[in-house]
């Protein structure tokens, strides 16, 4: 979080490269106890610009098709489902009947938009399960609903924060059984996430730290919730030299997989364009001039093998 008192047009001191007024300004200046709500609404509104632009380019459909080619899947869990464009692509890739598509997200504003986009009935959605509560320290703790989850349908939405303990969700997962595929596409962090107890506990210095922590958590989660032979697909946005970044990311993934029962299947790049809007979440850097470089998504596919470890 910014610690100085910048003016609206000054660069935000979080080093995002954005104007203070478009980044952490509204969070710092939010009414007491409302910072999380403000941050979540900001994220949902901004990400809508990106998601609609990516959807128009067919990116979500391409990612779903790649997953379908790598794994015979009928049951998929989409972590950080956002506004629902990815879930829509997954639903189009998995014919009925006997399918189960579950989307989870920490942001209730994103889930509400996904509910509308996908026309999810009340029986298929568990929203409003997490209430942020401001502590004396100024950080926000998450109060998670303990009521058992009772959902019906083949396309479900659940309000879940992967970084917060959630016994009711874990119990539902135990009863539901393992998934054939788990996806984490375009994970993002709303600007008030740095005010949470999660961020404080992690000692996160920026959004990149929070995204990395989420990926680590997803890996641990997937070991338990993905069937043997199932596939985990992580998709991230990058800018720069495509081949150089792809090789570097592949080396990082292979190194990280030494601790997990997964094998790397592929690292595939998808060239795309970012929306021409100052309201979008563009891939930029305040340290590197990225003008003239490609914007691309890297899809990392990992298959769950039969090796056991301490996570099982």
C-alpha cells in the first residue's frame, strides 16, 4: 500500500505504473471498513475490459480446446473464475450430460457478473460466503461462512478465497470427489488485497508476491483434489521476447515441480492484443520499456502422476 500522500495524477507508490487515482488512491481514501469492497469493485470493473477483449479474440476458447486435447475431462474446477468467460468456454468444450464445472473466486463482484453471464440459478451458486472484517491493526480478516454447501446443477459458482481456511468448502470437495482438470487462468489481485491478514501473514511486498503465493497454494490444493492422470492448467500474461520468456518460464516450472507429483506436459504461447483502454489491466513494467514487444499468454499444462508425497 502507498505510504506517502501522492496527488491523483502522480504515479502510485506501489510501483504499478498507474496513476494513484486509478490504483491505490480509492483504497487509501475509502470509508473506514470499506477498503476491500472498493478494491473488489474496482477490479471487477477493470477486468471486464480485459475479459471481454480476450473473449472477442477467442483466447478462452483456445485454452479450453488445448485442455480438452490434453485430458479427457468431464469434471473441472476453475480457480479465480472471474467474470465467467473462461467457464463459458469450458462449458462449450464439455458436452452434457454427466459433467461438473465449478468456478470459484474471492471477488463477489466478479461472481455476480459470472452468475449473470452464465444464467446460473440460485441452486447453483453459493455467493456472499466471505465477509471482510477490519481489525484494530487496520488489516482485514475474512469471516467465512460455516454453513454446509448444498448445490445442484452441472455448472456451479462458489465464493471461495483459496488463501483462507474454509472447512465447509473442504467438506463439499470431500463429498464431491476428485476433478479431471483444474484451471488457473489469468489470476489477478485486487488493489485492496494488500490490506488483508493474508498479505500481512505472507509478508507480501507487492501483487507479484501475492500471485506467487496463490500459485503455490493451488499446487498444494491440486495434489489433493486432482485425480491421477488429471491436468492442471495455469495461464499467465507476459510481454517481451516470446521464446526467451517461454524458455525461462519452462525452466522455472520444471525446477518447482521437483517438490510435487506432476510432470510438465507443455508450455504454449498465445499471442494476443491488449485492449486499447486506460481502464484495462495491461501487462506493463515501470522498469522496462516494453514498447514494440509482443503481449502473449503462456499456458502451462501439468499432469498429475502416481507419485506420492507429504501432500497426499
